[in-house]
C-alpha cells in the first residue's frame, strides 16, 4: 500500500507538532543536530515536543482537545509500540532550497519494529542501503523523491538527496548550517525557554508570484519581507514574538501601519466582547528601521475562558 511510508513519517511529524518572567538568556543551539543540515539551508524550525508535553496549559488547551488519530496511525502505534505523542521529543526541520527539505526527529522507539512495520505494510516502497543505513523511498526514487531513514534515536526524512547528505554528515564532518553565520546569529536571538522557534531568509521571487495572491500594496509588502524569526513559549500563559526584516525602513513602517490598522479594526468588531478585547490588549506591534516586531502575551486563564465560551456556543448550536 503506497500510503504507508507517508503515514510513518507524516504521523510522527503531525503528532509531534500536536504534542507544539521573560528569560534573559538566549537558546544554545543543538549543534549535533544542526550539523546534519547543509550550509545553504534557507530556514530552520524547531519544536521541543517534550517541553510542550510538560506544559499544563498546552495539555489542557491542545492535547486534551485533539480528535482521535486516523486508523492507519493507530495501527502504526499498536504494531510498533511507538506512541507519537508520548515518544517524540524534538523535531528540527530545514528548508534547504526551493524543492528540498530535511526533517530530523528525535524520538524513543524500537527501530526493528518500525522498520518491520514499513516492510510488512508497503507494496510500493523501495529500499536503498547508503553508507550502511537503510533508506526507504518511493519505488521509483529521484533526488527529489520522499525518503526516510531510521537511525538510532533519530528519524531522518525529506528529499532523498537531503537524507543522503544528512547520512554523509553523520558518517564524517562536513560543512553544515553551523557555518552559516547569518542563520546561526538569528538562532542565537531566540530566548531560551521557547518550545517552538523558527528563523530564516525569504526570497519570494523564487516562487514566481505572491504566495498569498494578494493585491496591490499588500503584494508589494509581502515581497519586501526578506526573513525573520518566530518564537513561542507556553507555560501558565502564552508568549509569541515574531520579527520580520524588510527590504527598506519604508516597507517596514508601511507594514507596521497596515497591521496597526487591522488591529484597530479588530478591536471595533469585538468591542462588546470584553474577553476578546483583553486578548487583543496583549498584542504589540513595533518597528525600528527595516525591522518589524509583533508580540503577543496571552493569559492562560483568559484562553481557557475563551475556549469554554466557544465550547458552550458549539453545544448551543
């Protein structure tokens, strides 16, 4: 069955994300994992799944509200003992170029059982041994075909060429994202307690148009965005901070003005909803030179109250 390789990898990624005072220190990058990504990597994202699991607010607002996983995922868990929500600890994903991605998942699982599940259930999956590592691919692989390899406590997935490069780097030192000074400096701006973060560069010209199909001025602002950082922390509250770098101070200010206008419109639309007004009060938008920063500070108690209201309204319907 052709779906099985996708289920094995995507189930892990989806499950990992589902289980996704202000600190003064910044994050210490996990260079052992980052060294698996090539220096030309354009963007990198990280989810501390174990950290999210240990956050009571995340458990109450997200985990306890999740629907049941699809039957193939449940079958995978029963056959392998690999509980995605429980056993995945960290996910690091990189966008290498326009077509290539690499995902490195740190998890606790029985490699033999997982590989046996893939082998038993898959009718259209090819295998290739590369530097002593088994890579599972589509049955007609190309450099851009999807691939996955189960290596010790890691699951390495992405385009075949990217997976092979990661195996190369496991076998011997090679140039990596650690030598990409720009991205590493961005990573070092992330505050240490954030369970979710991402940094990277953006070149929308490679996509041949606006990814949002946005008209006029909005399209111009989108194309002016060159990169940025995102970080989120969940403890008893939720803290989010996103910073964008634009092509010019004028574009950053224009985006600032547009977002402030949208925020003002949102306030008018929910003027009678006291709790939503309090939520919007936690949104801050600032710009300096070519940078724009959006911060959100949301009370956990307020988010719980809003969820209860939403649930009651759903029941009333």
